[in-house]
């Protein structure tokens, strides 16, 4: 018996039709390097291992790590007993397929952490709080559109795969969930210096959502420059497309 730990966001998948659907969407093939974040009681680990010969897992809960060590041989499972937020995913290798039913309390910082390793990643499949997936895939003009949408859409192709109700978990979370696929873009269109400017610019633009870019981006642009770049100085960040943010990052100095 394992008592679920709230502080580690433990909601274990118990709905086999959902587990099957996720594994089908991942479509793991022998020889692939798959890394699971938060294996928990192995609801996904087990069917993944049935299709692969080996899996890397990153798990923070020492009791769960001990269970997994008893259940699986080191040939089957390489267990990284650590915090995924501090884990160097590139240490495992390249062309990684990262999967997981993520702890919802750390999902946004974890997505930003993983984005740093996107060059070592082939794709990612995650169960997340539905509200976070709404924000990830949101289009300009929607109230869900924000820093998470721009930064992730800039770096990844995103695909909403399926909705998952609370009853699919034990204990059931208080929120709806969804599974999403992220595929790193091979060419984001920005050079390294412009890319380094994109994050601070997007953060500043959305820090005060109700203010116009004339105010929020004043440290980079005057009104005339914004107009030259095709941006209305009276616009709010939530109306600017990802392509516009990239244009601003290229022009900022
Ligand atoms: C929502 S549960 C999913 C468990 C299992 N994969 C399933 O689908 O039933 C989240 C898992 O992530 C683990 N976890 C929580 N925070 C973590 C962190 N910072 N780093 C690594 N694992 C973490 C939890 O201990 C738990 O096993």
C-alpha cells in the first residue's frame, strides 16, 4: 500500500482505457530512449516497458523509488531518484522521448525546465491540468493566451490529444486533465541573441496584462519603432502573435 502524497501531486492513473490511449499516442518502439517523469505506481511504466526493453524514470519520492527497485531490474529500469526540476535531461542522451502524468503543482516550471533541453528531445507526451493545456495552445486574443503560450508555441508544435476526467485517477484531482504532445521545432527562425531577448520581452509584455505595449516594452522601443515594426503601440500583449513577438525580439537591442 502507498498513501498518495499531496505535496508530490500524486494522483495515480487507474483508468485502463485512458492508459491504453496514452500509450497508443506515444507509440513506443523497441530501441527508443524513453524517459518517464514521475512513474509513481507504474501505471504507464508497466505498459511502456512491455513495448520497450528499457526505460529511464525520474522520481522524487523515495518510497516509490524503493518499490520500483524491488519490482524491476536495473536492466529494465534506470531510476533517477531526484527532482525533475533539477534533472539534466541531456545527461541521458539525445533523441529522447519524454513522457509523464506530471505533478500538476510544478507543471509550468517543469515545462520551462524541459524546454532548455529541447535539442536533445524528439517529442514529449504529458498529462497536465486541462487549464494549463488551454493556456499552452491558446491563440492571440484569448484570455488564456500568455507567456506560457508564446514561449511554448515558439519552441514546440503542440497537439491536444485527449481530455481526461478526474475519475480516471486515484485519488481524483479537483480539476480536469488533458494529454498533450510537444514536438520541438527544428528551426525557430531566431538567432541565439534574439532568442535570448524573447523571454524577457514576453515576460515584460505580459507582466501587466492590461497595460499597452507602449508602456510595457518602453525599455526596448519607442512608439515610432513599434509602428515601424507593424505593432500598434496601444495594443496589449495578448493580441500579439508569436511571429510578432519574434519580430520584436529580433529588433530589440
Ligand atoms: C500525478 S502522479 C503520476 C504517477 C503515475 N505516473 C501515474 O500515472 O499513475 C505524479 C508523480 O510524479 C512524482 N513527482 C512529483 N514531483 C516530482 C518531481 N519534482 N520530480 C520527479 N517526480 C516527481 C510523484 O511522486 C508521482 O509519482
